C-alpha cells in the first residue's frame, strides 16, 4: 500500500500541546520567548526547530524541564 502525500487531519504537535496546557496563545508564547508568532507556528508545524537557547526559554515559559521541550520539538511530524 502506497502512502498518500495528502494530509487530511493532523494531531497537534507536542509543542502545541505544551503551549495549550500552559494556557498560552502563540502570541503570548512568542513574547515570552522573544520570537515572532510565526516562528512559534513554524516550530509547532515542524518547519523549523528552535535553537538550544530557545528551548531553554520555552521550558521556562512552560514551567517544564528543557528535556520535555526537546522531546516535543524533535518528535514533530512523526
């Protein structure tokens, strides 16, 4: 069976789940981390991966261990 290239429905990324669990919008998170809202969206979609420095800032914003953020951003799109 051949895999389709068409995406019909996707689950939210782990990074998006962390953000939602923290009760933040992309705009709020972007302000806390010091990046644009579009950068947050790109990270959540797996288009880009945050730097180590940004992962630490994300972890601080979420109140979680940096390892949780690293796990979230490395499993996007799997």
